């Protein structure tokens, strides 16, 4: 009998490759969904697919790659998309890479967000920036806790 005493931790490259595979798999799945289905996934109401960091990242990549959000898009669709991103930023399962995607979303759709804010007297740009900053703080705190646990045990 062979006993494997090696450390079971993955290298950084292996973890990155595994994450990219999960995101690609979730991207294929969510590309078939409408915005209401995306919203139910983010709120963890989809029984078939529990929400995960890979799913959240796939949704952000979906919005950025598809470039569906334009200045002329219906206000309700824009609001739903912005609410989805706000919910992703508040989710405790996200990682640093996902917070980077949140920032990319804000920068990619900056003009659309400002247009929506002017048309509907909203402050989504400010809300999205605040959500991004709080998500970075949350991820930092989570990483500190994980590091402390690793040191203790």
C-alpha cells in the first residue's frame, strides 16, 4: 500500500487553469439564459446550478463579451444587468479575479451607465464603484482569514 503524504494544494498555475475551465463551462451554460435566469442564479435560487465564483465570473464575461448593453437598450434591461453586477459584488464567494471583472464591467460600460443615470435619475455609477470597492475589501478580509487559518493549522 502506498500512502501519499504530499501536500494536496494545487500550484497557482493549476488553480488558474481549473478556474478557467469552470468559467468556460459556466459561460456555455449561462449563454442560454435570459437576464431573469441570470438574476435567479446570482440570488442562488437556481436549484440545478448553485452559485459559485466561476459562475459569477462567467456572467461578467458574458456581459462584456456580448456587449448587449448599449445606450439605446431598454431601461429595464439595463437596470436588471446593473442589479446583477451589484449582487455579484456583494457575494461572498467571489475572488480577486472576479473583482477585476467587476471593474472591467464598469469601465467597459461606463458611457452606458452614465446615460442610464441621466435618463432615470439614478446613481448606478456611484453604486457600482462603491460595490466594487467593498468587494475588494471583502475579498481582502476573506484572504486574511484564510491565511490566518493556514498559519494556525
